[in-house]
C-alpha cells in the first residue's frame, strides 16, 4: 500500500462511494482497501487523466481525486488541489506536457483526501502547499468521526500545508491576479476558492459539484446552510463569461452553478419543513424530499436518500 494512504485517506474514500452505514461495516483497514468501496474508488485512478484546456494558460486535469486546475507560465505553475497519491506519476506526466516549469504553489481547497493526498509529492517537487488554517488543523490531528465510527490519523509532516490562510490572500503569478478566499463554514470549515482574474475562471473545490449531489462534511464545520451560502457567493462573483470549475463533475457555467444553488435551497426547505413537523429521519426519507432531483443529481456518489441524511444532519 502507498504509505500516503493513511487511515484518513481510506476513510474519506468511502465518503465518495458509499453511505456512512456501509463504511461503518468495514471490518478493518485491510478489508476496506482491498475489497470495500474504497478499492472501487481508488481503481478509478488507474485510468488516464482527462486533460481539458480552458483559457489564459489554464488547464483542468480530471481523474486524480477531485478536479485539478493549473495555471502555467514561464515562472512555474499555480495548481488548485493535489489529487491522490496513487496517480501522482500520471499527474506529473500530465503537468510536464502542459509546460516544463515546475509547480510553485498548490492550494488545498479543503482537507479531504481526494484533494490533499498528493501534497507530499508536491512538497517533494518543491511546491509550497497553501491551505486554510482549519484544513491544516484537520490534517494534523487525530479525529474520531462518529458517523463512520472511524479514527483519522494525522498525515505525515511532509504532506502538511506550509502557507496558511484565514480569510484570503491575493497572489500575482504568471501575469495574472489570483484571489484565494474563504467565506466561513461551507462544505467544511476550511474551504477555499481560487479565482483567476484575467482568465475569469473560478475553481470552487467541493463547494460546487456540477450536476450531482455533493458531500457535506457536517462533523467538520460543513452544513447545508453553509453550502448554500458558498453557492450564493459564487453566483454573485460570476457572470455568463465565467468558467466555473467544480470539485467533481464537468467544468461548468454560471447557469449550472445557479441550478446547483437552487437544488440545495429546495432540498433544504423540503427537509426542514418535514423536520419542523417532528418527523423522524425515516419518515422524511419515506416522503422523498429529493424526488424532483434524483433522476439527474443522484447518479454519481450519493443518491437522494443519502443526500437527505446529510441535509437532515446539518439542520
């Protein structure tokens, strides 16, 4: 096993492929990695990365965990998210094809493994890893998450961010202004988005999943209301010209971002109304508060029932 696949890595893989209940049934780390849902997810990293050129010397790489956005210039590369360790060789090959200059900065949009597991390799290659202070906290502490009945280990020292951000920081890199910003709790308590001003491209990490139900990390500062707040902020920042890069899903538009926000609001309102009536989670599930969206949004990682549970837990 790759030494970068810590217990935290393996546990968070389940968030992307299975319900919390299925994860809790895993007998051991070994069973989980080799036969469980985590193994099915990690096999996706065996496929070739998908490379999509945008504009302004910015490229998106898909297939190494969450989507990776890269600005390339003569002075080097500015990268959003680090991917997973298993596909780092393919990632490095793809980065070299984009340009020979090395990666200078990598921004972790949040702490989950599919966005941070490649940190150690990026550090080793000379990059500075940038993250919110709460992302650093989660990566460097032992955390027990009751929903999954799992204890997360700290990541190794060489996989930890070294440049920490609170509310935001502006970079001037490769001839463009880059705004890295936090708006409080959202998908987690340490989300960052990255806006490339000249190209008008906004990389949102997991505060935006395009056309699919998102994961909301309720136990680490996330909530449905926080997710709605971040989606609203992104709608305010963008125009019809803006290219929007989600954490998962196809590169999108402002119209798709609005559709995502509206879905979150409707499901939140449906679940909240039922919860306020005193209904149990099982009664709420039976009422199908996501029914209008399941055919489109429930076909990737989470179905309507799983997303309903996340929304309910955050209200």
